[in-house]
């Protein structure tokens, strides 16, 4: 085998316009986190209200639909909080 020495150095890729940091990006992300948190809590509250106060069956659409929505928004919130940037 022949050794050609050191491999060529590849320059870093130039970021595209939509990949570059925007000054309002941090505020927009904070607003999204807040909105997702509020929606998750509200849907969890609706599911709890329908199950406990309104005495609906746990597997009825009135309880399970907002519970699934709350779980989805909570998962999205968790994913956004733990993203690597």
C-alpha cells in the first residue's frame, strides 16, 4: 500500500441563510417553550376535569383525547429543552 501522507483538509461548510442565528431566535424559542408548556398543562387539566369532576370513563374520547394531546406537547417540550445546540 502506498501512503499519500496527510489527508486533505476540508474547509468548514458555509451556513445557509436560514441556518444562521437570528437575534430574535432566543426569544422565539422561549415563547415556544412557554406556549407548549401552557398547552400541555391546559390539556392535562381538561383530561383531569373530565375524568374526576365530570365522571367520564377513562377511555372515553373526552378524557383520552386531551390526555394524549397533553402527553404529545409534554414530549415536544422535553425534546426542545434537551436539544443540543
